[in-house]
C-alpha cells in the first residue's frame, strides 16, 4: 500500500508542478519572445524527472500529525521542489558540472544557445549568468507557489519560519561545501557537517518540520528531527557514493564526477584517513582534476575500496537509517503514514540515482 500511495503522491506533485510551470512560463513569454528559451528550459528542468523527495517528506510530515489531506497543503509542500531546483542549477555552476540527468546543465545549455545564435561576447560567461538568473527565478517561483497555494493566512505564517530556516541552512551548507574544497580538508567530522547542512537537513528534516508547521503541530518537530537528521545524513552519504561509483546511465552524470569536482565528502575523508602516504598522494592529485580519465577514476575507486572506506560509509548509512526507523517506530506519527515514511527511508538511502 505504501508504494501505491507514494506513486500517487509523486503523480499529484508532478501535476502541481506542470500546471504552475505552464502558467509561469506563459507569463515569461508575455514579457517578450526573447524569454522563450528561459521558459522552455525552466519547464523542462522542473517537469522532466526528479525524485520529489522534499515535497513528499513535507506532505507526509503534515499527514503524520493526523491532519486531513488537502490539495492546498500539497501545493504548498510542492514549493519545496522549486527550492531544490534552484540548488541544483546553482550547484552545477559551482561544481563546473556539464550535465544533469543525462542532459546539458543549464549553464551549458545557454552557452550553446549563445554559440548557435552567434551572439556577441563570451558564450561561457553568458551561460553562467543565465544559470544564476534561472536558479534565482526558481527560488522566486518557490515563494510564489507557496503564496498562491490557497493555504490559510495562519498556515502561511506558521510555515514561514521553517521555510526561511530551510533556505538559510541550504545556502550555508553550499558555502561550507565550497569552503571545504578551498581548504582541501580531509576531516570526517567537517565533511559530515557539510553533508548535514548542504543536503540532509533541507532534504528531510526541514520538509518534515514544514509539514508539521502547516498542520499547526510543532510538537512533532522533536520526533521529526530524531528521524530526519540521521536519515538526511545517510541520504547524503549515499549521494557521495553515487558521485564516485554511480552508473552514468542512471545518475545522469559521468562516473567519478565528485572526484573531478574535488568534493571533500565523508567517503573521501575516510579514504584519506585509512590510506598509505602513497595512496593519499594519488587521491590528492586526482581531486579537482577536471581532465581525469576513466582509467584514473577506476584507480581512485580501487583505493577507496581497498582502504575499506566504501565499506565504512556503507555501514554508517545502515546504522543511521536504522536509527531513524527505530525512532519512527517508537513515535506517535500516524501509523499508516509512519509506514510510508519508513519506505521513504529505504528509498532515500538505497537508491541508485
């Protein structure tokens, strides 16, 4: 039953996004035909794919309090997906990623538009500027969808603090991620902090809090934190593994992309902690090397495996997920929704994309 409910929930969220994006894209084109590429890019990026984890957790957070299902609440929760869209577009700029979901990243898409249209100036700079603006637009649209969702004034006010905290923490986490690369740190503790704020909190804990706020049930926040924080960290640790070992056909990004981008993840920190001086030298020279070959990526993958780092991180994912599920099973979260949340926990930490 949980699987069917999740499938229907994703379908409903996709429908909200499709309707909203169609309306907003039309408004862009009304400003001027020059904005057609922007409208098209936003529409495709938002509606073509995506796991919808954040709106799903938010709506389940609302229902888990015993609240009654409402379309207005679903729309409000769907606004969190647009915050995620902003993060993805900007993340690709910061990381220098060329692809997203097996398609050109937004900055590369607009760089190509510049080249194909024989515009004046630097095409790379045009692409980067466009991506920054489209990411900002997604954040604006998140506010707009929340405002236009149809929730009551009281519900809107209740949700604002969590909505703001979520975005503050996301931006802080993104900066910490950039800073760790610049500092070239190899600290497991520091990498876990980045994982917590860059992805964990804003992917699971804060969406759950957002749902509880919409229900006017702040007393659920403690339970949702005890469930959401370890699960959020496990979620990001899985992402770190996929960033090195993921199948490009599934992840939509080249194998070893996190290594080329110089990501200072927990997986890399544990590898450096366990490796010999010779192995550390190889890994250090590979981190941030954009021209790293497939053979060189395989060499780094071999070091990560041989040092036991992959096994350690997999074990940590299992422990964190078990901790989250145990909390849920001991909680007062509505029983049917608790079962769905448990399934979401498995999906979030055992995924291949």
